[in-house]
C-alpha cells in the first residue's frame, strides 16, 4: 500500500466535543499506549512515503506527511498538559520515558534522505503551487537540512544520540526545577510576621498551607526570581527569607533538586550538536532559524539596550535607597528591598496603592469584561462557558468560541490557579491545531499561577496578573484565529523570536480606557475604579523600567553566554556554574547586586527546560514589533478616538498576522500590516531607553 492510499489513524484517546480530551475517563497507561501507537503508525506512513514507486506528488508525499500529525499530537500534548499542569510521580515517569523516544521519532523523519529527496523533487516539479504549499515545501526542506539530513552515517548516528540525551536532560531539568520551586516554599508559623499584608493575601497563604496539609501560612513560589510577597511585605526579615529561597533554587543545597549538572550537560551537548550541524555554537544555530538570522544581530540589539537600562536602574536604585533609609538608616539596598520600596515610591509619586487596586481586579470580571470583551470588539469572537466539558484538574474551565458569523471557532481552556504538580510561570499551548486540510478546530490552553483564595472568597488579581492574563490570551488568539490549510503551519508555529509578538500586542488592551472601565470594578459594590486611582495607575506604568529592562536583559544575556560556548569551553565542575554566571553578567555590564537576573541559571527553565534555549532574547526582539504595532493601532487603526478598539483595525491585524500562522515569512506578514519593516523607536520610548 502506498502513502497516497494509507489512512492516518485517528487518536486512540477518548475525545469530547471539538477534540477536547476526555480527561476524566483517560488513564495513564491508556495515554502512554496512545503515544507509542501513534508513533508506530506515523513511522509506517513515513516508510510508505519513502518507498512509494510513484513520482512525488502532493497526494502521495506532502499531504499524507501533513495528515499524519494529528494522532501523535493529540496524545502527546495531552500528556504534556498533565505533566506541566497536574503532574504526579507516575505522570513524570511516563514523561521521562517518552521524551527520548519522541526525540528519536523526530530524527526518524528529518534524517530520512529518501523523504527529503522526494520533497525536493516535488518542489522542483510541482506546477504553479499556491503560495502556502510553496512555503510549506520550503520550510520542510530547510528543517530537514537544519536537522542534519546531509550528515554521513557516522554523523547521523551521533546526532541521534545527542538529541536523545538532550531531550532526556531537558525533561529532567524541568522536573527538578518544578520540584525546587515547590521545595522553596516558605512556611510562616507566626501570623505577626505577616503584619502589613492584606487580608486577602493572608487568607490565600493560609489556604496554600491547608492545600498541602500543613499548619500556618505558606508562601508558594512563581518561576521568576522576584516573588510577589517581596513586593508586598513590610517585614524585611521575611522578605529576605523569601528572596534567598528563590535565588537558591537548584543550587545544590538539596541533591534532589540540584540542576547544575544538567546545566553543564545541556550546554555541552547542545554545543556539540551545533558544531556537528555546521554552526559555531548553539546560539548561532537557534538564531539562524529565527527572524533575527544571526547572533551578531541579537548581540548588537542587547548591547544597544543594556547601557541605557543599567543607567536608568542605577538612578532608580538611588531613589529607593533614600526610601529604605527612612526605615533602616545606613542600610544598603538589597534585592529583597527593591520590589517593596519601588512599590512605596510609586505609591508616593503617583498616589497609587497596589493593595487598593486589587479589589477592582476580580478574576471573573477581568476575564469576561476585559480579556473577552477586547476580543469581541476587535475580532467579533464570543465565548460561552461549557461546564459540560470537564478539564483535567479542579478549577480548569472550558469555553466554546464562536466566530462573527456564528460558526464554531474552537475551544479555549482556562487554567488560572496554582496547584501542586503544576510548573511555575504562565504559558499557552494547544491540544488541537486548526487546519483546513484536516478540518480540525483549535483547542488552546492558557495557564497562569494565581494563588487560589479560600472557599467563598473572590480571586483578586495583582496588576501584573491582569497583564499576564491579557498576554497569554494574545497567544490564545494566535491559535484560535489561525486560518491555514496545513496543520504544521497553524497558529503559533512561528519562529520563537516572533511568537511573543501577538501576545505582547494584546497587553495594550488591558489599559485601554473602555476595556479598563469595563473590568476594573469593585468586586463587592460593582463601583468603577475611582478616576484618581485609575489615573495614578496609568501614570505609573512607565515607572521602574530600569529595573524591568535590566533584569530581563540579564537573563537574556546569561542565556546567550551559556549557548555561545564551544563544547571545550563548558565548565566541568558544578561548583563553577555560579562563577560562570557572575562572570557572564559582569562581562555584559549588567551585574547589579540589587537586581539579579529574572531567572538565574539553576531555575532558568526557558533556557534549560527547552523551548527558549538561546532564544530568551525573543521577548525583547518581539517587543520591537509590538511597540510599533501599538503605535499603529493608536494612529492608523484609530476610528474616531477609540484607540484602535474596533472591528476594522482588528480585522486588519487578524488578516495580516493572526490568521497567517507560519504560512509565509512572518516578517512579510508584518510588512503587510505596517507597509515597512519595524521601527525600534517606539520600544526605546516605551522603555525610556532613548539617549
């Protein structure tokens, strides 16, 4: 049977409406078997494509290659969902088992010279292909070459071994980093230590302790270095305790959560793989696959920003030291002081009180009257909760999405609460990807890590959590509004230094006057946020850009430093990890004692858990596009003073960017919107980095 007559297997896991996995009825052995079976079926199909005696054509090469994705994606991303958001030891064990098998499975395709040759022939002989098909063939051939298809047998064998080791080590790093985050939680036994915190915060800390079967109050952690309690608590001793536990994650104090050996292993393996594939180092390999194209371009941008950022941070530090001296005369400004006194100075300068804001940011209002409202006004989408569709854990909610014409547009899964077994941070992923070829609708998931309140109490958000909700929903829109033919080009399947762009643009609507007025209402009275408080909030948004930019750049430069090493340059002793980090930050000019990197090496999951390795710069790279687009919405997209919040502007952005996925060069999509390449000026003005 040739490839053109084979029918790809449907997913063997139970699925509900629109393809949502039936999590309650799904067993872990069943899920494991589904992944293994889907891999085996896909290998059979690839072999049929490779050995087909008919000339290469869409019907026997490209189309079956694309159609074969579904079963494995459904089963493996279901496992990924559980492993990242509701993991236990059994789930982690299966994840560990399957990670190297998935790496080998990918190699089975991209190291198959027979399929590469058929795709090359198809590209050269296909008559008048449509633009998306031509682009897909270009992408496949480029991916094959970047994945090592031109290596000889010895090189390919070594590459397979490297990929398996890297995949296993990344999985292990993520698991240890999550365990370290859970282990870092600080127990408070004396309520007096919590004096000065809001009642809602104290209640949440008690609930966190109860959730783990403990007495007292428990300070749980988010993934970045800076922890919310350090900004909120007037107790300097408690702030120091929380901060030191944060930066100590994975540093070797606890062997079970020590990540240093994995850092060195991954840096060395990735460096060797890059050289095997013909690149100077791993960062060069990653940049070549993105829109930046080269590490020289990345380095130039980071260097351009770091000097002004540090200058601004030093000025901010001087101001905060004066505020610290009021409470602790003669004391030096420490990392655990920065957030607290920055909030105090912001409050005094702009008359804005973070604690006074939270009653106006209730989760349900933010979601329905903010996040969803903006999407409805811009793109005509509507969202209806589906309580009949169960999620994978308590608190997970499912919404059906409808398009402007009333047709179904997929599902949005909202998982906003922190829980044991959930990794830190916030992210979006897909359980199903839109494709006209397969007829599949998207199923996208948003994850946050908001502390769950005690039963019966409202979920009140910080301003940062509000912005995070809008940010992650920008990713969700990229998946939900995708309108492509081929599934591998769907939604967020764009280069990693472009993927943050739509999500960062979506943050602009959190401060749009109409949207803010809609969701920022007191959770008890329903009264709108007082205008003076709102004005103060908006005026204060630019405050602290020195800190925010410096802590980000420190992490991005640290990521680049680890991944511009050759195999021989990587340290061999785990005790050298911290020393390398310190030298890298000093060499880059961003080593400020009071501002540690947003992520230190030992819990830098973006860089060592996979996904953003040598690509953490992507956030600021994408922000160049974002800031320029925000300016477009506010000028060309503005219709009668609405600041771009209208269907015409939304449709323009959807048609040019959100719907296109990776069906063409992403920068061509950007130029379609703006009529030119991006201007860095709006970013420099936003972050106060102009000379």
